[in-house]
C-alpha cells in the first residue's frame, strides 16, 4: 500500500493559494491509458474558491466569476459593502438581468474567513433556482461584465438561498429591483 496522509479539503486548497501553483492534477494517469479512477485538473481560480469554502459550479468571465454554493449559513449574515463598485459595473449587471427571471440583485459583504469580509453579488431569482435558470442568469451577467475595461476586475456571484431572502431584504438595499417586486 502506498503511503498517504489526510487533510480537510478546505485546508488543503487554502494551503495552495497565494503561491506559484496554477493547476493541480487529480489522479493523473499515463497518456493513452484508460483512467481507473476519477480525476482531472483544478485550476488556480477554483482552488482559491475551494480554499475559502466555496464550491465553484461553473466559471466564465475570464475564469473569475462563480455561481457558488457556500458553507452552511454563509449568507445568513449579509452586510452592506464598505466600498461601492464602480457605477458601470452596477449598470452592466442591471442591464444583463433585465429580461431574466431575477427579482433583485444585492452587493454585500459576508464573512468567509474569520475577521475578513468578502464582497459578493447576490442574485435573488423570481422563480425556482434550477440549474438551467441559474446558469442562464450567471452566464448573462458574466458576458456583460466581460466588457468591463479593467482586466484585473473580478467578482464573485451567487444565488441568494430562499431561506436567506428575508435577511437580505432586511439588511441590504438591492441595487437592482424588478418593478413590482
């Protein structure tokens, strides 16, 4: 049996961030041979999100926008952001969701790492959050933000869980609110 060691997944991915590692190969196998177990690549942007406790479900917008499923309770204490985003960013997002089943969009901060607030964009859907609907909304936002002129600009997106909608409405004024919502 090969030697092995165990480490919690989030701790492992967090240990990879901030260095020179750009890709992690999981269960590599020789070229031309049939894989005997699941494997693949984990890109830097993905292990950074995993290290913060997020599960990236797809990436786009220059590989920096995620639809994320956070750890239990992550979005239960949203706060208004300390710093606003550039006005053009709010405009691009609002324009992107205008014809989609989106009730509201929030710019907020949540505590992902103890003592460190992370800015996020939360999307409240006006219909059930199916994979198809979520992908359509996130892709539209990502395509719109791809036109933003700052090449270093990145933004994390997520769908506000139904259980957290009331907390978001009480804590943060949305920058986009569909008429009649």
